[in-house]
C-alpha cells in the first residue's frame, strides 16, 4: 500500500472519528491488517502531516482499541493526536515492540494479548489466550453496559479476515439481534474494511436477486450502513510472482475494491414488536424467506399457517404475487411484527423450531 492510498483511507477514517458525536464514545480500533497477504505490501515509515492535523483536539477524550495492525500506522497517528489507545494483539511476535512502546507512553497505550474475532466462542469453561470472553475484556478495560437507546458507547475499526468474512458477518449480526457478546454493552458501532462483494451484499436492494440475501435484510434492518471509502485492490495488493491481483475476482458480484464501511446499530431496532426474546424467530424467518428469492411470499406464509397468507398480506397492503426477493427490509419487519400479533401464526411450526435452530445457524 503506497503512502498516498493509506493517507486517503486514514484521513477519511480519522476525520470521521473526530466528529463531535464521538467525543464521549469509547472507540475500539481493531486494525488487524491481514498479515497473510503477499509480501508485495509495502508501507512508508513517515506519514503526511495533514493526517495528524485532521485529528481534532477532542480526539484525546476517546479510547481506541487497536488490533493487529502490522506497522502501527493508525496507532501512531492516534497517539500523536493525544488519544488513549488499547492495542489488542493476537500474535505474540508483535507483543514485545508494542509493550516497549506502551512503557514509554505513560498510560496512553495499553496492550492486551487478545484475538477480537475469537471472542465468546460457543461452549463454556476456561479460555486460553488469545481467545477471550468479551465480558472479561470489557471489564478489564472499564467498559460499562449502557441502554440500547443511549449514544454509541464503543466504536470498532478493523479488517474482516478475507477467508472468514461471511462467517464473521453472520456471527456479528446474530449476536447483535441477541444483544449478547459485545452488544451486551450497547449499540457498538462497526467500522470495517470489507471486500466489495460483501459490501454489495450488505447494501443490496430488493430485486437485485443475485446479491439481495438474508444477510442484506438482517443487516439493513439492524443498522445504518454507510460507505466511507472505496479503494481498488490494485492500489495496494499484487501477487509478487505474476504481478496480478492476489484477491480473485468474484464470479457473481464485483470485487475490485476494498471498502471501508460503517455499520451503526439502530436505536429503534428493539421495540415492543422486536425484542431479544423473539428476534431469533425474525432471524430464522428471514433466512427461510430469502433461501429462494424467486419464490412467492404468500406460498411461504401459507406453509407456516395454511390459508393465512392472503389475509396477512392484504392487511399490510403487500401485493399477493410478490416474490420474497422483492420485499424491502422494513416490509419484512412489519410482516414479522404482524405475525407476532396474529392468532393464525402463533402456533406455526416456524415458532416451534426456533429454539432448535437458534444455535445451529451456519456462520
């Protein structure tokens, strides 16, 4: 990655972090730059001074949790801006340098041996670092839970590991609807570098049957999604032998860029109609509806409660001939809440299977 392109990404990132609404937030910076990518990555040592000037004075009121960024570029930028940084490092080889830096900064930097993407694994018992329970991590960092409707208490920035992107997106959205793991502490904002193909799925619109999936509906229902920056892969990644792209093109969706995406959980995600108690039912309903995006919605409804679909769709003013891939996320939510209050659907097999399927969702 040349200085120019890293400057662009970090300028946008730090400028956004300096927004006044973030002054009282705790920012968890998960800069786990992919170290397994080809060695043709290269970084300059010095970074343009305008990057530092964009860090507003109030940035010093935030705490940044920094995760596995090889050269520590953003870490140093934030430290120079006066921010308190918590570095989550999953590779022991990088701990000595970080700890040496920690000792020289008099409390401004804290280093924790932890892998963020291995927080809260299924099961229970003793945990061997770098795996960790989020409860222990947040407790050690002094992070307290706040009501869901409160301001964002924690902001996370990082790279989704390329080989596990889809799995991690499923896991994050699942625990968000559960309000478990990190979301037990409130509306945790995610600022993630993701591949273009996954960004296209997250933001797909009804009718885009190739990209509009269950993941699209679940994320759009739960979060406001904003593209902060899009950078061509060719700007900073090549294969050292062939000089071609090391990230293969997607056969079905565009995948020519790396995207910095902000996902902010909605204040009104949980209401009387959508709670942590029934959200797993909504989760399962969306997965089943979007499994076949060209199938008629009324057929799916009637399979859950025979001859009840037509009445429900009329009440919601949804066309009876609509296919599942043409329904907007907000319409799926209205449909779910109507089903929750419907006597016809109260005994549906969908609800009977929720408890069995909740923990068997494929991540």
